[in-house]
C-alpha cells in the first residue's frame, strides 16, 4: 500500500479508537452496571440490561464511520468539533449515572449529549449526508435513553 492509501485507513482506525475509548471509559470506570440497573426502580418500558451492549456496539461503529466519512471529505474541520464534544459527553454518562450515582447530573449530561448529537448531524449533513444519516439511530437511541434516565431519576430520588 502507498502512504496515500494508508493514511485514510489509519485515520479511520483512529476514529474507531476514539469511539471505542468513549465506550471503554464507561466499561472500565464502573463495574457491575447490570446489577445496579436491575436494582433500580424502572418504568415498565425499560429494556433489559442485556440489550444495551449490542445496541451500543452497533452505534459506536456508526459513530466512528460517520466521523471518518466527514474527515475524508473535509480533513480536520470545524464539523468535527461537535463530534468530539458528543464523544466526551457520551464517555461521561456511565461514570456519572452508575459510578457516582448522580442520576440528575447524568440527565443534564445526556441532554447536552442529545444537543451535541443534533449539532453534529446538522454539521455533517452539509458535508456528507450519509454521515449525518448514520448518526440518526444514535440520536434516536439517545432520545429514548434520555427519557429512561429521567424516569429512573424521578423514580429513585
């Protein structure tokens, strides 16, 4: 492979590593989230804990691919700023909600995350519509997760 062909692959791996890091912060910072989740009062519509892992795995892949597609079109551009912000907010949620038990603070974080994802989608649609579409399931899941966070916070205060 030429250097020209290797660079996009290396940057793509970097986007994958960034998404994986956001996921791993939650996994490594907090142990036994499944039993913590099971021990909380939950609304009837709360999903089982086993569902979160597969859903988030798919979402983190789409998050990484989406960022990489925009980078391929623009390089390191302002459109990647809200992308980075949403990754940081995403990484903070699990330690806040489960690790520190700060459900209200986690709710503020996830609302800010929801706004950052929306801003990222708006910015990405201008550059690469497919990248914006790839983030829609993430935004929809975060919408659901925000409602779940709010319900659990209200039920467990």
